[in-house]
């Protein structure tokens, strides 16, 4: 995440509402995530998670908005100096003085990306550490959930899993669904048991009928 100056929840909602008409018409799904979704009093970045109806058209719209000066690419410090994040999975930009982080998903990982981008960061990291510690058969890598095996302590990502909603993610983690504002480390600690088994997760492996093979 960027180190944006925090603004009030009210300001962030107004900025998101002004931005929405530029993006939502090109989306199959559009959700506000992050601090706004958790109803935090202040907001750093405005986080959005979307599935575009036509990805090239969306990218062209955003590029055009940069050219017209409606938005400008946000820069992040890297070992190579300030760099934008302007790819096919994440586009970050400044709009009306706020940093917007637009996470681009598909139907197979939308639930995971919405959960990840909703946060908060520390409780999310706690879940990831539990999956690692227990060598869980579900792990996350490159924006997707994976059916996973292990070689010693190292995960081997076998097949992508279908996670279209947050509810489906919580189900695979064997956790009760909880609204964003109540997602705390203490909630996860008190409700953690074990995730679905590898056998159960196999029912959600993504299958491509055109290629007649598992992805």
C-alpha cells in the first residue's frame, strides 16, 4: 500500500463516488474495499476490486484519463527509484488528491482479492501465517488460491481454486463469515480450526473444458 495522507471516511466516499462513473460501466463486478468498506474513521488509500467486462477497454479508459489529466499515475518507492504500478492486475493513481488502488480480478479469484484488499493487513497476515504453519492444502500465490502440497516446508502449487466470493473463501478456510468491520486477529484466533481438506478442495479446482485438463 502507499503511504498516502489519511483523509476522513466522508471525504473518501465522496471521491470514490465521483470516480465511479468512469470505471463501473466497464465492470462486471465493482466493489469498494479497504478502509472504506471497513467503515474506518480515516482512509489512506481508496481501494477498489473489479472484474472488467472488457479488460482492454478498461485499460484504454484509464490510459485516456491519464492523458487528459483526470488522473495521474501514483509513484511508489522501489530499489530502482519511484515507479508506477500500472499493470494488468493492479493500477494505482491519484484522483482528487487521493491515492486509488484498483485491483483487477477475474471470476476465479474475485473473492480472494476482495478479502485481501479489504484487510486489515495484520489479521490477513495472521491467516497467511497459520496456513504456512499448518501446511494447509489451500495457499495463496500470484493473486489466486491454490490446491497445495509440500516438499519439506516448501509449498507446491498444484491447481488454482475457484473463489468467486468472500463467502466461498471463508468456507474453504473453515471460518464463519464475518463482516469487514469485525475482521480482527482476535476473531480469527478464536474461530480457527482447520481448513477444508485436500479432498474437499479438489471439488473447487478450476477446470477448462476446452483444454480438457486442470489448470
